[in-house]
């Protein structure tokens, strides 16, 4: 009987200890959920085969680059802040960050991607002379890219940096091709956006290579921005 009493006392003590720990956990403040950082992951088949450092020729930014624009995006009461940031250093080694922040300071959307993804090959390539076959045309383009200097790339990326947010948020029509199910990657958000009286979307051409655009829309039900369509 004495042994049973001792065991029962130990069991009651353990139960009391567990209850105390549970109460302490409930008292502790719960950490707020932080906005998810989306690391942009392109189609690997579109990646340049050569070392990007070779054709960038050491181009760099001498200081951190930050630019902001204000647009009506998540609501009509106040404008949201669109921001792009590129750190100081070699362009080939840095990553750019685009963020959309509402009037209360909440980050609605953030994406990071290599700065070189801002390069649009179609902007850089000249028209090859007439009469060249496919091999000669390729050689012409390669020679042209090799002729581009460090100073050229520094100016090119500065211009791209200054321009990327100027028309980031825009009005679209409900019959716009960007709402075509063929391009949709997030159907629930796409359908919700279509229900808005005034549709306001954002676009960031951050795919590597010559083509590709990501379209971002705001979900009022989830109070977050999402990529809902991508075009190649």
C-alpha cells in the first residue's frame, strides 16, 4: 500500500508539472508570421551557358541602388510602395530585390533574383546584315556582345534599374490575354482579381533570357500579393 501511495504521489507531481509548463507556453507571446521571401527560380533551360562575368566585363555599382514608386495596387484608399534594391558590387555577383509594401508597412510581396536577370537580350542585339546564313548571324551577334564594354553594361543596368518600376502597376481589362488560363499558375487568385471592380496588377520582367514576364495581383481575401500568371 505504501508503494502504491508513493507511485500515485509521483504521478500527481508529474501531472502538475506538465500543466504548469502548458500554462507557461500559453502565456508566451506568439511570434508574428513574417512575409515569405520568394526566391525566383527560372526555367533552367533558359540559363546562359557562358559565365555571366565574362560578358559583363566586371561592370558594377559603386553604391547601393534603391528606387521606390507609389501606385494604387491593393486598395483605392492609399498607394502602395513598390521598391527595387540592388546592393553595391559586381552586377554578375549581386541579387536584386523587388518589394511591394502597403500603407501600413506590411510587405505584400517580395522576390529576389540575380541582377543579371534584368538583361533583355532583344534590347542589346543589332539586326544582322542581310545575306548572312544562320551560322554567320550567330557569329555576328557573338562578336557584337564581345565588343560591349564595362561602361556600356554599367549604364545599361543603371537605365534598367531606373525604368523597372516606372510602369510596374497598371490597369488591365478582364479580357486581357494575361488572364488566359493557358498562362495562369494560380487560378484562385486569378479568379478573385477578375471579380474586382477596378483591376490593378503589377508586372516584373525578371525571367532570364530574352522573354518572360511575371504578373502579380493582389488577393483581398488573403491580403497578400501573388504571382498569378507567367508568360514566355
